[in-house]
C-alpha cells in the first residue's frame, strides 16, 4: 500500500477553497461556529470489554443571511468549516472550477486587472499596492502619479499568477512579469501612459478631486521622518556587506529614497525582488534596472523572454533571494501591507542578513529553530518525538524547499504487513526500527503524507521515500532509506532527516570528488540528479566558497578535514578544567541533558571578550549529534552540577555574525586572530528509557532476543498453551504469532487496562487475517486477555505448558516478586516457567562506566556498580547475578522445580555476564490430581478483557 503526496499534488494549481469563495460572496456576514461532538467509540476489536473513548470530533454550523447549514463530524476544525462552506455553495448552486484559464484567457484577465488597478475604485481600496498609488500622488513634476512597473509585479499577486499561466517560465524568471504588465498597459492607451524607455505607468487623466480627498483622508496626513536600518550588499564579493540607514518622509514616496541610495534618479529605475522569508514579509532586495531594460514586446505571448542584463550578477543577493539580482543591492523591510494604510518598516541588521544566509542550509534552519547557532547541530538520527528539540525534520525539509523555491517535498509511504516485513528484514537486510512515541496525523495537502488514506494493520511496518522537485518539475533529489519503522511518523521524519543530512554534507563540501559523492549516496541512501541539482544551487557555490574564505586567516578547510557526517573539531578533552564535586549523575547515550552555557569571542593573547550567545537552559539528546562534537565530548566527562570552560577555533564568519547581537563589536574583534570560549554547566540528566539504552548496544534488540529465546523453548517442549504474566501491550504475544510453533492457546495477564486494550487490538489484527492461510498464527485456536494481578491466583490458568514473565518482576517490590514466584510455582504449576530480569551488573556498560579498572580492583568494581542507576525510572529493584540466582534457586527447591540460568545480550563467560538474565524453571514431578482439583475449584479472580476463538463464525 502506498499513501502520501504525489508530484501532481505538489504542483497542482492553487484554487479557491469553498470557505474563500464564501468569504468573497458574503464577507463578514458569514458566521462559522464550531462545536466539539461526541461520537460512539469504534474500537475495531470485537470481544474487547474495555470501554474505548471515541476520537475528538468537530462539527461546524455556517450561518448566511438567508439560510444556515451544519457539516458532518470531522477530526479537524478546518475540515468541518470547509465542509460547511461546500454545503452552502451547493445550496447556492455555485460549483468551483479547478480548471485553469487558457493563456489567451489569462492575457485578457491581465489586461482587465491592470485596468482595474488604475481605476478610481482601487485607489481607496485596502490593498498593499494602493498604498504605492497614493504615495505616488505626492511625487512632483512628471513623476506625479507614476507607478514603477516592478511595484505592480511584486505587490499584486494576481498579475503574477496570470503571467505564470501565460508563460510557465515566469516562475524562474520573475522579471518577465514586468514585460507582460508593460505590454498590457500598452493596450490601454485610453486609460494609462507608459513613457518610452521607462518602466513605469501612470493614468492618462488625473484622478477626480473627490477620489483623491477620500484616499488622503484614510491616511494620518501628519508629516514625520521615518528612519530604518537596511543592509547594503555590493555586487563585488571583495567588498564587505554593510549596514546602512534609510531616511524617508511619511508624506513622500519611500522608493525614491531607496533609488537615491542606489545612485538612481528616481524610483522608476528600481527593480524589486520577491519577498524573502514568509509570504507576509516585506523583506526584499532593491536594485537598479539597466539604462535600457530589454523588453520583448512581440505578439508571441508564450515565447516572451527577458534578455540577459549586461551587468554583473550579485551572487550573495541572488543566493538569498532565489532569483537573479544584478549590481549593488539594498536589503530592506519596508512597504505597505494589508493591515494598515500607513507605511510599515522594521530594521534589518547584519545579524538578520547572516541568519538569512545560514537558513539556506538545512543545519542552519535547525540552528535557527533552536536559537542556538554556535552550539546546536542537526541531529544525525531521529529517535523519539519527546526527545527531539527544535523544528522536526519534515518541517525543516519543507522550509529548505521554500528557501530554494522548490516544490514541496513528495513523500511516498509504503505499508508492509508484519510477515512481509520479517522477510524483508532477513532477505534484504533492512533494519527494523521502533519508537516509544505514538505516530502523529498529517493534514492532507500538497506534497503532504495522508496518514488516513487507508487503514493499515497494527502489526504493519512502514518505509518512506522522499523526492524533491524543482518548480519546473525536474527531479532533483531522491531518498529511499532501507529501514522499516513501526510507526508512519517515524518513517517520514527519518527519511526527511536522511535527505537533510545528505544535503548538509554536500553543502559542507560542494566541490567534493566523485568518490565522496558515491560515499555520500551510500551513507544516506540518497541520489542527486546532478544536472538538475547543480542548476538549482549554482548561485550558492560562489557564495559558499566566499563564506569559507571569510573565516579567520582566509583559509579554506582542507577537503579531508570535513567528515562526511560532521565537522570534526579536535580538542584535548583530558586537559579540560572541570570544576565542582562529582555528583555521580553522569550522561550516557540516549540521555536527555539540560545545560547552561555561554559562548564568547576572545582575541588571542587578550583578556577582553564579547558575548555572542548564551542560554539558561538548553536541552539535547546525548549521542545523536545534536550539538557540536567538542561540546558533547566535554559534557560526556562531567556530572550534574559541574562546570567547564574550553576553547575552539572559529567556525565560519557567517555563523558568528548570525549569533552576535552586536555585529559591529564582533566585526571589530574579528579584525584580529580570535577563538571561541565556551563556558558550560551541566544542570540535569534524564536517563533514556530502558529499551533505548539497549538498542544502542544490541542488534537485534534485547526484546527480540528474549522472544527468540522463548520461541526456542516452546519448540523444544512442543508446548500447546502459554500464559504471559505481565503481558503489557502484548509485545511478546504479538511476536510469537510471527513464528511457527506448536501453540494453540495463548493467554495474557496484566493490571493495566490501557495496555490490555492495545494488546487486544494488535492480536485481533493478526489473528483475524484471512488472506494468508499459511501464516504461523493460523495454528492458534484461542486467545484470552485478563485484567488482574500476577500475585493473585486464578484457576483458569492452572496447568499451562509454558509460563513467561519477561522483564516484569523488577517493576514490583521485592517482596511482591517473591510472592509471585511462590504463587506461580505452587498454584499455577506450569510445566515450564521462563523469567527474565535486568542484570544490574551490566548497567556499567549501558551507562558507559569505566570497566577497565573494575576487573583488577573488586572494591572499585563494587563502587562503580553502586553508582549506576536503574535502567528505568519505574524499576523498584534490579538484581545482580548472585541475587537473582539465590531468588530462583530457593523458589525451585521450595516448589519441586529444577532451574537453569542463561540470558541474552553479552556472554556468560565474560564479565559482567548477560545484559538480561534468565531463569528457566522445569517441573520435576507431575502435579497431583487432588491439588489440581483444589485449584480448579478456587474462585476466578481475573476479569476477562478480550476473548478470541477461531471456531466462532464471526472470527473465521
């Protein structure tokens, strides 16, 4: 099964939604009211006795002047609103059309649009472009009322959209819009005038006096001086980017002031870029049009083209804007908006410029999302949603595509049934990854995964393929990781991260050799379509090379100094001065750390310094590459409460200036050799879940090794019945269904109804399958889940062939563990009982303690063990091998069982033994019939939660 966005979805033309059409027709007269509704629960699991809470649903009522409608129930409020709007449109007899107009129709609409823009009605409209029209009336002489064509092309979205229909190459050549607007104006000679050789349009006849008075009355009319910061970006890369001040009068036209700063006579000679960043932003590049703008006024609409400028390309401005910028340019955030008639403006600083620069790279997007530019790194692995900090990989990838004006990423998700995934894991050597977090739901939209397209089995695994396309629909990057995930969200996020990591590695060394490109492809399962890829990033090459040259000393990094995954920063961690007493609470891989830090720029040989970045609390997951390597290396030697200070060489200058709030001071420091000073305090360490720690060291995971151990004993004993004490969410019972065994009856007992509900759904999804008659689970005739404590006896579970209790007893108090042992061996009397529990002595390896000296010094060994934490915060105890052996041996003697000891993870012949220790009890004598009769007559203390029987017609 495949779900997800397609290329067609990613590039489809935008059309008005039902709600947008209703707004056009009725405006504020349309009233939406959304209410939460309760729906009967649908657990999808026949026989489940636990009441399931239904999903949170919403219903919308839409009131219009003449009638009202009420939508059906939806999971999302916006879907309910759109549904209500669609119902209203159907009542009104309005059918929105998804068909785009032809090129000829779009051309006619463009002429009509230009005509409307110069009408009396538009001058008083609340529109960003009308602000320019009003300001142009303040211009003097022949410029009075003259509107630069570039302003119309940029500030009104409709001409842009129409021009893209007329000629799709407008997307990559936005200046073509100016040509089409000027041609449309040439066809309206009765209304407007376009002076020859000028990129401007004005009305032929002045506006009526009353229209001008009405538009002027909407403005404050108070003359005031406006001052805002901007950035001057010279065309020559040898010249530095500099801050500048722009001064305007509120009663003048601000574009004339920008033209003056560019050395131009008036605003009609200024060209404007598309917005930088968010669509609602007013951040743009301003640059000079050539003296003779090359307009193509031919009659061939589709083949209209803009000839190349004669001037030099501004590589830095072009890289940030995503379009060609020529000559010197000014980056400013100023303009008229939908919200207000007054001129909007905000300062653009050097820090803003460098942040835009680093946001073009995936790692830069992540750094900015965390606001920790000199410390954070894009992690190399996606572990869990709860441990991830900053923007998620999928969000970063979408942001990267928008920054480079690509289509939204296209995700193709494949759902693989449990049996097939097991075959893939063995035949194709695919890795099966698990996560502790629930999957999230994606909205259905352009290029977005539709998680609800089809229901999939709870035992399914997922793979995800990601493709990136240019706006011209050229395939640029494809990534298909050979990994299976238990949750759809994990597959999407991990595949997104693979693409981002591959792009990151490429950006770090753009001119990498062919061999390194092959290595990159193998590491990240990524394929670059080089011709298309280079076409999209060609302008970034000179910018990146230039940025590396701006680093201290003007040296480019050696190609062999850039690791394919990380920039390696060499520091001698043994020489780091760590202050404070050792609390014994130390980080390990998978731990969630919280630190306080500051980073300062320090001139070599001097005591003065300037603070670049600091934070009171910064969280990251250890061992995932979420911070710069030298910081992780230092923190790895610290314990909670300790502080450290260390120094590193400078990263690239763009990172430093993106972090520095006082750019002028930072630049003054950078004029001489400097280094970075990191001061850090380890505030808190949150240990990872037990399974996460184990997965970091064992392949396959310990959980799977325990299942395989149990399966081996089931096969050897030819057992037909099994009870799992403390079955939880049914992970063992579910796994057993994938193996061919002699089992016919399986039973699970647990005290958590939530876990039992999950177990019932998982087991039912597999047992009720009809498609594969050869599936191992077809041998199972009955399955039951009970709600109850495993320290209580229930006669219905008496005399089973095998009992299992894997990684359960440590969640009880020690006296309860002893009670369980007595009850199960004296009353339940299974033929075989398998019990596993963590080996506390192995924690020194899981928590990365120093084992080298422990084998030589027993006292040191005991001290190290005492300093180790339990593997899970929910564990009430963890036993050493000696303690576990004593507990099991005493039980065996007391209840006439034999016991043998083994384990999984590690080795019995090597210290500190197995990671998970196992005791296998075997009944040495047949239970007396009187004893069994006595047990069978006992009260049934367990409550059946779910029952399944293959002989029942409903389940066959």
